[in-house]
């Protein structure tokens, strides 16, 4: 829902940001001490740069249900949920039981167990793709998808959406968050490496296109379609807040890729198993050639999966494509996935997540309206966010020019200081779990209202 905006006093935003930063630091001295020990042994004091945060990371001790506790003993309702993983809630009894039972019978063999067959069958049912393999992360899932597409087509070029993140392998670390001055023309964006260590020759093989523009995709495929192995996209973009597909866009992408013999890869690392039982594939009713999963699929354990057509699977079965890995289909991960998919994230659970999403966005919409804030909400079952732009976003260039970074940052500080554990940064979203109750949702709305009241007063 978009609103007309109140004028925001920038001096006030800066003053509140300073105040809330000081509060944040004052209530987390044990995190500060952990940080000081951590930077001596880990760059930026974190295991992955995505865990770094300004003014500093918060070190957690444990979680249960909808709650997490930091090392200072502060309790938070968790809406971060491990970057979209913990839809099952923390220490979910069904998952804990399944993993404990499995661990007691051996945790790793690098030989297939029955669990992998059960999970593959369930993923086939949900996503409608017949063949599945397992990976250990979203990065591995999209990497395997790229290998598969290149081998199956004998072509090298990958088309990706400008502003999308698909993990940290060379072929997709391109035009993820390109600075405005390096974008190039919208009709032919530059291929901009995301960080160092990616050979230009590989970066150049990946071309960016804007989301939600099927006419432009048609033109690009008309020009270079015979060199394109795959179009990889998130059906709803979830690394630049949330950007939904325009009606008809995914349908045309499906038609165009099929017409040019290009493999269509849906990166459902974020949307899969969160916005519906069969992710975006089911929700938007378009079946790609490959689906990439990870995050919520394995209920908090490090696993991923790729689903594919019989035709593509034949390239793996024949040995032409090496889809491999010591830990693929690890029994603990499979036990967690089986409990997650068959016992916890049932059809009823998705209906409840959808209802929670509607309650949360309705509460936030009411606050946005009352205070005239320049933002709007988006909710898709377990995933949702407040986008700090009065207008809807349709592609990365909207995100890069319309989202109010200062307000996003201030809202995050308010949430953290009001006991809401939330993803840092401008680009992320909340993840709801089966453990959130109405009081948890109200706490989010109350923290947001405190922010709205102070920033407009
Ligand atoms: C859409 C998308 N694809 C792929 C990945 C990579 O997943 P992982 O961090 O498990 O490697 C991410 C991670 O955030 C993602 O959001």
C-alpha cells in the first residue's frame, strides 16, 4: 500500500540515529567484548561478511521458538530468522527430535540414505519438477544450475537480473549491487563484478538485464539468444527489499526462454518453501527448467537442492555434468529437511503464515497511514518487508534511486533497541516462522510505531 508522505526532517533523522546507535551500543557490552575478541581472529569479527553490521554485529547465545537471546541476555523476537532460514522456529521439537535420532545412528556416510529419497519425493510433489539433487548451500545450488545449463546447451552466456544476488560463485557475482555510476545504459547494462577475485573473462560471460521487462529480454534473446545458456532469476526479487513480478512477466520469460532453447533457472533460495509449499513456482504458476533451493528447505541445517527436468537430469546421470560433493544429502540435513517439510511446514502452516503476514502488514500499513510515512509494505506468506519508498519498486534501478537508506537504518536501530531482532541493512526482509504469535507481531508494530512517532514529531 503506498501513501502520501510527510516531509521528513533530515536533521531529526540524523539526531535520532545517533541517539539510537548510542543506545544500541550501551545495551550490548558483552557483544562489544565478543567483537573485540573476534576481530583478532576473523575479518570484521564475523564468519561471513553478511553477518557484519553497523555499528557492530550482535553476538547471539541461543534461540527458542520465536525468540533469540544475545550474549548480554537481551531477549528479542526474531524476525531475522537466520536470513530466511528458520521458518520452523528455533529449536523446533520435531526437527530437534529428527536430527537427534539420526545423529545417534551416525551423522555422515557419503552414501545415500533413505532420507534423501523421501525429501526428493516431497520436493518433486511441491515444485512439480521430476528429478532432484542435493547441495550444501544456495551458492552451490545456483552454481550447479549454471554448470548444467552450460553443458546442456553448449553455450556460455548467462543472463541474470541486474541487482539480484545468487550466491558467491564467479558466474553470478556480477551486477549484484552495481554503483549507479557503473550501471551503463538500461538496455545494455555493464557486467560489474561484485568484489574482487573474479576474473574479468568470467564476469563478461554474465550479462545483466532489468527485472520486469520482458520486451527487453525478447530483444536481447533476439540478438544473442544462440549464445545464452540460461536465464537465472528470483521470481520475486528478495535481496533489494522485495520486488514482485508484474502480472504476465514470468509467463513471457517462460515462453521466450523456451523459444530460444535457453534453460530457465528459478533461484528459489529465498522464496522456496517460504512463500508457499512449492515456493514461487507454485505461487506464480510457472514451472522453470531448474529450481534452486536452500535456506528454509532444511529447517536450519546447511543444505540445498536443485530440481530439474528429466532431460537436464540425463546430463548428470550420464556423467557429463559433475554434480558432486562430500556432504550432499548428509543424513542429519536430510532428517532436518524431512521433519521440516513433512511435519512442520504443512499446508496448514502455510495458511497460518499467510494470515500472520496479513495481520502484520495491516498493522504496519495503519501506522504508515497515520504518520504519513514515505513507505509501503509487501507480504508474501513468511516473507515481507517495509520498503522505504512511497512508490513500488519494479527493478534494481528503482531500488538504487528511490529507497531511503537513512530511514531504513533508523527503523532497524529502533527494532533492535525494542527487542526485535531484524536483518541489518536496507535490502533485506523479515521471515515469519510457525512460532510467531499475535503478541510477537504486535511487538514489531509497536517498535515501528515508536520509530514513526519520533521521526515525524
Ligand atoms: C536468492 C539467493 N540465492 C542464493 C543465495 C546464496 O545462498 P547461500 O548463502 O546459502 O550460499 C542467497 C543468499 O542469501 C540468496 O538470497
